[in-house]
């Protein structure tokens, strides 16, 4: 019997699945760079090697495999390989969970019981629950819009805003709140971290402290120097370990604070009625400020696209899958931190809650009942968390500095230029903190001004980019949420300004001894 000849196959030269070649970046990381011409291959299963197939069919089968392998070919900006957010694209679901936890849990959760003292049980729990699920929905929107247009990745929040609202309007709408969130949070972290370091030193040292201890401003400087040293890590993926440390410390001290509070005897004059103010207008503004505090507890959406940009993405393995997997784990843990702190803190102190939050209340009412070592450990955990959070919130600012430099010089930043930018930013944040020492107490105002980033803009972006059917449920739902977010932003900002003026700018997150 005559042997049948093998069927010829039309094939395309093979390349790896990553779809784009890699080049070395200034920090030594490997990052994809676009190629002028890319080639790929398709693998044909043996079941397609039938001799009865026509040559055209075999060509189509080969082309189908090729498109499935690299069909989602992303055109990367060459400059992205030089910038700290997109320099390394080896992120995964674990890194996403670490970064989201570090950005989502922090000092802002400790003032949630203050909001409950103005809202009461019912409205406090209801507003916190609504805000949690609302921001979870908008986070899902951002994750899905990261690659909403085939062949294009929106690696930064401002880039997505420009795609949705237009080049100029997108910058005007998104640049101020995102920069304000990053730089304002970094400055507040310097204040809180420096004051907490001072309290830690006083607690550990006790009566043995020297006669000339460091002043609060000097502790700010010490904390700033530590932040600058850690900021020399080159890119967002390289601080994944710091984000893990920040997440663990935040979860630990949040749990310690509410457990210690509910385990102690409650003050005898405690009441759970919302605080009564002399006038109706004062009550309304106080409620608006309290809702702004709740909104500020769910920050971090300005970092969602940046975190997702650190992951590789192909047609078969899109980046939104590991990103959403990590975000879901992170926000379950965030809920397990924020809800007990808010509910347990209000149960323990009621409307006696001081303006500084649950940590101030714990020390004011139970400082003599808690061992000094436990207090010192709590302070130290807060310091570690502030150091870690500073890095992830500063990374978009570092990215902007380096983007401006590389666009003008058409070359990557050297190690010295990169270090210079980060030293400059650290000291600028320090000087702003010294000039505005009340910044860390303005959670309500910060929540109002930055609320659209989390609650409003993503809904508008979904409608403008995805273009759901007009007058459908999806269309109405997102437009309604978006405009509600804008209205709440205005109301909460007014409430935050009223609270700031009413307090005479004398509030402190911590009150140094």
C-alpha cells in the first residue's frame, strides 16, 4: 500500500506569548517595548491535519490560532518602559491584593466613629454600607475599562479620563483630585507618622527621656527622611513587599484598637444619640461633614488603573482577571477592618468620641488601664503603616515627574535624577505639612473634594466609553450614580469647610503630649 504524503502546512514564524519583546529599563527590570513589526505563530492541533482540508481552510485555521495567541496586540508607548508605574509588568493577583489593601486601609478608618457620633446608629451603618458597595461597583468599572478599547491600555486614571471626557476636559476633571489625593495623603501621612513616632518614643522612654527631646516638627523631619530612603525603590512592583507590610500592620492595629475599646468598661455618661448642635444649619453641615468622612474612608481608586498597569495582558490572559481577583480579597479584608472600627468604636464611646478618632478616645479614657508595651506596639504599627502607605500614594507623583523629564529629553531618568525627584517631593511634602499642620484632621473636606474620583467619574466613563443602549437600565443607573456623586461631593465639601472654619483650624488627628 502506497504511503500517503504528509500534508503541507502554512505557518507563521514563532515568537513567545508575550506579544512584544522585552528591553532592559533603567532600574534593570524587564518591561515590554513595542516592535515595529511583530510576528507570531499558531499551533495546529493534530485533529486539523486532515488531508481533505483545502489550502484556504488551513490558512484560516492558522490565522485563527495566531489571532487567539496575540490578537489582543497592545500598542505600548515607548516612554512607558522608562516610568515607575509601567516599568515592570510582572505583577499578579497577589501584588494587586497587597497594593489595594495598603491603599484602602489606613488612618482614615480610625475617624469613622466620629462620623457615627453625628449620624447615629441607623444612618451611620446605612451610609457606610452604601458607600462600601458603591465604591466596589466603581472599582469593578475601572478594572474593566483598563482595556476597554482593543489594542490600548489606560495605565493611569488621567489617561482614562481623557479617553472618556476628551483630552483637555479629562485633564481638568481628573488631574486635580488625583494629585490632591496622592500629595495630600502623603502630607497627612507625614504629620500622623511624625506625631506617632513622638508618642512611641515618649511611651517607650517614659520618665527616663532626656531633658531636651525632639520637637514635633523634628519628628516630622525624621519620618520624612525615612520615607525618602524607602522611596528609592524604583517602581510600583518593587514596593509590593512594603505594601504587604503596610496591609498587615493596618489590619493588626485596626483590630487591636477596636478590640481594646470594646473590652474596656464604657464611660458612665455615654450616649448614642447624635450630637445636638445649637442651630439646624449647624446640624446639617455637621452631617454633611460626617458623610464626607465616610467617603474619605474609601480612597484608593486613583491607584486602581496604575496597579493593573503592572500586570501582563494578552487576549487569552487579560489583566483584569488577576486584578479583580486580588481586589476582591483586598476589599473583603478592608470591610473586616472598617466596619468593626466604626461600629465597635461608637459602641465603646458613643457621642463622647473625640474629634481625633478612636485612637485618641482609647488613650483618653483607658491610657491607665492598658499596658505601656501594648500602647507602644500600637504606635509602632501605625508608623510602619504610614511609611508603607506613603510609598504607594507617592508613586503617581513620581511617575508624573519622570514623565515630564523623559518627554523633554527623550531618554530615561538616571538613578541620580530619579533620586533627586523623590528627595524633592519628600521635602516639599514636609514643608507643606509644617505650614498646614491641621491637614490631617480635614477628613471630611478631603472626602468631599476627592469623592468624584471614587464615586462619580467611573460611572460617567462607563457610559461614555462602553456606550450602553440609551434609556436602558444600565444607562439610567450609571448616569444617576454619577450625578449623585457630584451632588454629594459639593455638599460634603461645604460641610467640610464649615467644620474647618467652626473648629478654628485647631483640630489635630493626634494630640502630642
